[in-house]
């Protein structure tokens, strides 16, 4: 094939002229790289290339326009079909049936990819348009016009040729992992202390890790010893989960009482005798968490041989999806983790709490707008405005207008967003064709919407607003969306930070500057926490590639070791506590495959954008930034705020905020010195 490709290049250059030599060589080699035996012999490859290389600019433009239009409809409709197939698993629509689970494994898109190559549509595109590497985009992208960018992004679709059977297996694996995580609920109302007390209210059932983390953070509003005791108990639950010491029978079981301290389990009062079938109630969960992660690794690594430019899942996540090299992301995370401002902030938090920091204080929420407001009060405020999810959906135009969008734009956005009840913690689902709608999903417990669900809804609304603007307001469909997940997370964080303002509750700190300073300190602490979690996620994936034959037990021990190592490097010097494994609790590690670094990047970018939004037209600026589309993250952030991606602004503002806070809270001054 290589020899045939070289001969084909020579014949095409002789026919069309040396001025087309670069395009000819690249196009023919792209075709040859993806040509399989079932596509034909060497003569068939040569004949196809010689018959279909386009020279006339008008022909190239017309071909691209047709591909652009068709791919929007194909991808968009397949996306909608997939959304329907997974609806019972992702939405709280009642019991999940056998047919629901079977349909969720159906991936029609896998066959479309295969058919695009078998019909030679993909080869026509590969022959005539370049598949760019990240290096090329970073070096050449700043000089490209929108047409060049659109062509480059469309060709991402044809960069990898994966057999349908491999793609389907990947889909099944991710679906199974998602179901494992979505069903991982803990009955906090069934937790007991060694003294036999049940500190949490009846009916409190939370998903791991999201619900556990948010419940823990809510108790910073309770300065009593009881609040601290609840936080320590939740921490112990998390530790049992990551170590896989949690009794399997205790997961989402209202019939059992569990003491996380002693790890003892016993039937709850009123539980039917023998309802557990005589099984060992204390038997631990058998490394299911790590077997699930290992299954994801094994599935995605089967794509590696078909991805010549990014031959590992890690490379695909960073080079193709995130569009930032792994080493650059790691350096950005380290710039926050090792910053002196973080150590100063930790001392400040410790002085506020009146005690040494403990590992769960990575989720300290005292700087957030909700600080000082009990969870029950927040729940009442939410239910007064949004008694259920339907009420939240019905008042979206008003909410968007109060956020800062014009009445017309608020209605336009709301018409393109559907609100759904999530079975899991909640998420946003974008549309892929302009005739479809984005979906906002949040969890609503029995009894109506609560603060946790509302807070998640505000986060997802940020995603949805970005998704609508970057699809329905984009000039070229291949540029729809944003450069990577970190950019959309930035929008989500910006909206989420305004949750209490939208409820009509007074933010923490009546003065606008006080509120900004608190938001800055919260942003730095959040970034510090998630940067550590991200390094654990990255470390685990690199370990799995170095140990492809690992068992779930070996992966468990490696994950715990990596979590301890990251903690001891960046958190132990600040907290004064060594060997914590809490950074491994995030459920994203199990189901979303290296997504976590996007949160850390998202916090940094969100702060840069929030700083730019101060004193400006919020709605107009959000729309301007979102409509830049899918260029490189570096160019996108420069277009948004006029500067590159950097944590320097966050660190500088945090130092100023701590100085102001130190003057306002004299007891803290000595802690900062």
C-alpha cells in the first residue's frame, strides 16, 4: 500500500501540478492509513484517489458544504436516538426493566462510522481535506479564517476508524459503569455511631460521591460539635468506599444499620427477619469499583490501534478532546497546588474554624454564598420558588432575564432547553443539530425540589446556555460547541455561583466587593481541591497503561497509593495530616474517563471570565464568548478575556482578598503572618 500510495502521489502531481503537491501527498497518505483489505486492493486505492482528488476551489467548497449539512443531520438524529435509548436509565421515570437495559446497549452510531468508510464518503473527505494535529492547530490556528477552522473541525470526524464491534463494546462498558455509579446510593439515615446514635434525619438517601460531598459541605453552617461529628462520619463512609471496605449489603439498603467507624452492620428495627437471605452482612463490596474502572480501561484501549495520531486514550483525551498537552495541564495544576497563596488560605480557614484542618476540609464551603445558611432554610427557599421541577422549567425565562439576558434572548434560550428529572446526580445534554433542544437534568427527591437539586440545576443551566449559543448562534456547524469540556464547565461554575442571588437570598457579605472576594477565595480553594483529584485521575490512567494486565485488587491498591502520594506532596504540608486517600472518592474517575482535569481547568477559566464580566453586560458577554466556537482553548480564552489560560489572576486576586479579610477579621491576622 505504501508503494502504491507513493506512485499515486506522483501521478496526481504530474496531472495537476506541483502547486497541489502538499495537498495531494497529505490526502493520499490519509486515505492509505485508513484503507483496510475489505476496502479493496492496492489498485482500488490508486483508482479511487486518482478519480476523486478535487482541484477546483468551487468543487472543494461545494463538497464541504454538503458534508457539513449531512453530518449535522446524521450526528444530530443519532444523538437524539441515543438519548431516547438511555432515557429510562438516566431519568427518574420508574423502575428500570430488562428491555430498558438491553436497548441502552444499542449504539447505532457505531455502524454509521463503519458505513461512512465502506461507502467511501470518509475516504473522499480524507483525500481532499486535512486531518490536523494539535501541534498544527496551535502553530497555524491563529492565522486561520473561520472556513479553515470549520474544515479542520469537521475532519475530526474521520480521524479515527474504529470497527463497529469495538465501538459497541465501548458503549456497553460506559453504560454499565454509568449504571453502577447512578445506583450507588448511601442511606445516611441508617448510619449509626459506636454509641448507637443515628445522627441523620429519616429519608436522607444520597448518591456517592456528589451527594455525600454536598451533605458534608452543608454542615459548615452548623458550628456545633454535632455538625463536625457528622462531617467526620461522612468522611469515614468515603474512606470505606475508596478502600472497598464498605459492606456490600449496606449500599442503598434501608433495612440495615451501618456503623462506618467499626464497619459493623445489623438489621434495622422493623426489618423483616431473614430478608437478606442469610448472606454475610459484613462482607465487603468485592472491588466492584475498581473492576468497573478496569473494564472502562480495557474497552477504550481496544481503540488504540485504530488511532495513529493519538495512540492511547490518554492522548485522545488531552490532544484531541482537551486540545491541551497533558504536560501543560499538569503544570497548570501544579501551579495552583504548590502556590504559597493556598497555604496562606489554609491557615486562614483553620483560624475561622478554630481547629486544625482535617482531610474533609478540602470541601470547606465557608466562602461560598450559602455559608451560614442551614440546609433546611435553603430547602425552604427553593421550594417556595420552585415547588417542583415543572415550576423551575416554567420560570426559566424569568430566571434567565434576572441573570442578565434581555427578555427576547431569555425567551429564545428557554425555548431551546428541556428540563428533566435525573436518576443520577444530574448533567446537561447538548443538542447536535439546530432543530433539537438541549436538556437540563437534575435530581429531585420525593417531596419536591431541594437546594442540592436546585444548585445542580443552576450548574447545568450554565452548560445549556453555552450549548444553545454555541450551536444555534454559531456561523459554521463544525465549529459548534466549545474547545473542550473545561470551557463549558467555566460557564457552569459562573451560573452556579449565582444560585442564592437568583433565590433572592442575601449573598455572604452584603458589599459587592466582599462578595467578589469571597467568590475568589472559594474559587481558589475549589481549584486546589479538584486539581489534586485531577492528578490522581491522571496518575491512575497512566498506571493502568503501564500495567494493562492488572487485577481489580491491584488497581485498588495502586489507586490508593497514588491518592496518598498526591496528598502527601500537595496537601499534607498544608493540612498537617499524611496519607489520606480521600482524593480517590470522585465517581467521575470510574465512569467518565479522565474528565476530572476539565473541572480544574474550568475553575481557572471561569475565574478569568467572571473577572472579565464584572461591570459588563452579563448576557451579551456570555453570548459573545460562547459563540467563538470550537477553536483551540488558548485562542478561545484569549478571545474571551484577552489573556492566555493562567491561574495567576486567581492567585493574585486571592492574595488581595485575604488581605481584606484579614483586616475585617482581626483574629485571623496572626494566622496569615
